C-alpha cells in the first residue's frame, strides 16, 4: 500500500493472517477466449504481429495530421515542449501575495477616478480570462494533432483559470460588490463591445462540424487564432494591465499589481505561443491570409480599445491617460504584427508607456517578511526568446 507520508518508500511486506481465504473466482474461460482471439492465425507462443507503423515525427502536423495523437515523442515541435517547461517556472497562486495594503489604499488613498479605473479593469479581466480559457480548452486544443502542442495548451487552460481566481481574490479582498463588478461587462457598452467581438470569434470555431480541410474554414480558424493570440492576449491583455501598473508606480495597489505581473508573464507566453502556432499552420497548409480581413480585424480591435479607454479613463489619473492607453495599443499591435510576419497595422506608432515591458521582469527589491521573494523563485529563470 502506498505510504502517503513518503510515496517513494518501498511498501512493507504484508503481514501473515490466519483468516480463511475465500476461493478465488474462476476467470480462466475469459483468458482462454482472449488468447484464442489473439492467436487466430498464429501458432501457440508466436508473437502477435501488428501492422501499425512507428510514428515518424516528419509526418506530424499542427492540424489535419494523421499520426498517433497519444504519442508525445519523437517531437516534431520541440519548441512547444519548451513552452510547457518554461510555463511551469512561473508557478504561483494569488494567496502568495500580501493584499493588506491594497485594502487600505482602496479605502483611504484612491480618488474616485482611480477607483473607477481599478474596478472597471477588474470587470473586464474577470470575463476575458474565462473566454480565453474556453477558446483554448474547447475550440482550439482538440483541433491540434500533435500532443506536444496540446500539453502546453492544457497548461494554458489551467493558467487562465488561475488568472480568474486571482481577479476574484482581488475583488473579495478589497470587498467589492461581486454581482455589480461581474455584471459590468453586460451593462457597460464599452466593455461589452470587446466581449462581443471576442464571443463572435470564439463562436465561429467552437463548432462540432468544423472542417479544417476546407480552405474557408481553415482561413477562419487561423484568423480566430490570430485574434486571440495577437490581439486579445497579445494587445488587449498586455495593454489592459497598464492602468493598475500606473497606480503601482505611485506606490498604490501594489499587491494587485504584483498579481498582474505574474499574469502578464503567462500572457506573454500565451501570445508568443499562439503566434508561433499560427505561423506553423500557415507554412504547413500553404495558407495566404486575406489582407482586407486582417485590416478589418485591426480596425475593429482599435475602435473597441478606443471606446474602452474612453470609458475607464474618462477622467485622467496622475501619470496615465486614455491617449497613453490607445497609443500603447497601436505600438503593441505593430509588434505583434511583426512577430506574425505581416504588415504593421499602425505604421509609425510609438510606445507611450515605455516602462510597460519592465513589468514582466519582476526584478524588484522585496521585503522578505511582507511579500513573496520573487528573486528566488523559479519564475526568475523564465526565458523570453
């Protein structure tokens, strides 16, 4: 029996017992039938010959592959396995971070405008990470035909759930009205617009009858993957944390900001992985993207971000404005497009928040007795290549 105190310990030998053993059931006929079925055309003792061929990694494909999805190695996409290993270095939970000062800041230090920003950023993020989880777990992962891709995506599903827990933990800790916060995405048009765009992309590929051998279906799937990887997680999430980081830079809501720093690390990997997968699909399927469809996607995403920024930043706060938010979105969109190898949607856009990239590094001095010492956690070993 397994020793739960030391699972690696050798099991102790069973002690003798004087109880009368029951007569074992006779299952010999089952074995005889199984042997007979296996040896129909072979002599007794001959091995059963299978016509199944070994998996050749060169035969693997991201989608529409015909190899055994259950066999992990040999790898065709070792980079996907590296993403999985790297993701596990950023392991954390929201309970690791002290939120006591945030409660004091929210109640005593934040202005009404800053509270408005804080609450609505959380309102948007709570629903968004659930959508990201559903996209990967229900719409994308089951279409992958190489297990090394699925394994990282399974980790991504967990991380999206963890992010949702984090937002809920912040909401509970601060003492916000959950019903009111969670329903804002439904009743605030500027938040709802972004959610509806995302829902439409998700619904277009979350179908049992989708056929990725059909050119139109394949193009739509790739466009949806680009949206989630490059825009939803690569721009909207990446840019969406910045109002909270602006508060952190002034010494406010530092616990929440640190939570978002860990989330940001995950999202950087999610976006990078999604873009890498898209490029692989385009190469393997010899796919040409519709430039007008790409232009329309960027324009719709920009319009939604402008509306969102105008709502959460209707009154600028110290060190942050809607112009900063929109400018950084355009700069980040160009970066994602460059990673994809497609035309920049907003030529000439410059970084309006040059400090934003630093937030993913978590290289800050910590009070050993007050918060998690990130310098000594495995998260400090993350690679961003």
